[in-house]
C-alpha cells in the first residue's frame, strides 16, 4: 500500500472517529434546576454535527476505511 493511500485512509478513519465522539458526548442532559424553561440550553458550534445522519455516515466511513485498509495492506 502506498503512503498516500494510507494517509487518506488514516485521515478518514480519525475524522469519522472524531465525529462519532462528538455525537456521543453532545447531549447536555436535563437541567433539573430549570424545569420551568426560563433558561435556554447552551448552543454550541458543533451542534450542526450532532444528528443521526452524520453519526451513521461516520460509522459507515469508519467501518469502510478499516475494511479498505485490511484489503490493501498487502
């Protein structure tokens, strides 16, 4: 396997893993001190990435890059 293909697979693998971690750690939970809803939940710039299609696409990319690595490592 050439170095350029390895670098592309590595970047895809790491970025997909980062997207999955962002999705799993994004829910702030319930604020029990604000049950009447006076305060708005905090908004993050990463909230765009916290949805199901991004999560499942990152999982598919993670699995496919691992399979491509296994097939091309010879």
